[in-house]
């Protein structure tokens, strides 16, 4: 079992459906941190995935949040996608 699953709470999912960008999500990590601007992306014929927030400057994109532990990224994606897939259309 992923040790991070119980520490992540999905606070909101905001559908947008703008091409491959399907929604934005906001998550809370324990009682210490909220991350806004996680993106749910799904290309035609592929499974959806979650991307952490980015900033754009001079035509380049820069990470705002980076997961150091692969299990953390997997837990975030699992939680967000489960919530998104459960949302009524």
C-alpha cells in the first residue's frame, strides 16, 4: 500500500474541457499544505494523467511543485483521478 494515500485529500475538481485539459484539481497534504492548479490531462485514446502546476515565462514552462518520491506522485494521481472519474458529467 502507498504510504501517502491516507495523507492526501482532494478539495476540489473544476472541469474545464479545453482540448486535452479536462479539469483542474486542488489537493491538501495532511494539515500542512494545499496545492492548487493540478491539471487533469487526457489525450484522445489514452488514459488520463495528472500534472503538477507550472508557471510560464518567456515561452517556457517551469515546475512549481515537483514530487521527489515516485510513490507520492502516484498517490496524488490515484486520488485525483478517482475523484474526477466519480464526478457526474
